[in-house]
C-alpha cells in the first residue's frame, strides 16, 4: 500500500491542479453549500479540502492504522464521481483526465487494503 500511496500523492496534486485550473469549485454544488455554512468562498473550501486530503494521505502513508488507511481509500472512491459525471453528460467533466489513473491506483489500493484488513 505504501508504494501505491507514494504514487498517488503526485497524481492527487496534479488532479487538484486540474480541478483548480478548470474551476471545479464553481461547478460542484457541494462547495457552495459548505462555503455558505462556513461563510467563506468556494475556492477557500476547495483549497482547504485539498490540503486536508493530501495531509490524510501523508498520515496514512507514515502512520498505517486501519482507520487512516480506510479514509485514504475513500478518497480513491470519490474520484468515481468524475467518471459518473462525464458518462451522464457525455462530455468532459472537470477532473476526469487525472481521475482515471487514480481509479486504477484505487483498485490496486483497495485490493491490498482488503487483504491487509483480513489479517
């Protein structure tokens, strides 16, 4: 799992850059909702989310406790939303390009994680 997380971190950073470049935070209604709750901008919520998720991956990498490994695995699952959105609209969905290799890593990650959890 360590190698997969190490490979995933730069991909997630590239993914964040793709989402930032194409202003994903303006197209996903979740950012509007959360920004209203916290009385801040959608961009602030997006950037905070990116920092939190990257930190979570680093914590899972260095402190391999089941809880952190499962949370890190959920990050891979959330990337399915880009594929779902693209298939639903038959067009490019912001974040789709970099989510595809992350999905491949996610499948590998979950295979290893489930094997680890069974021990």
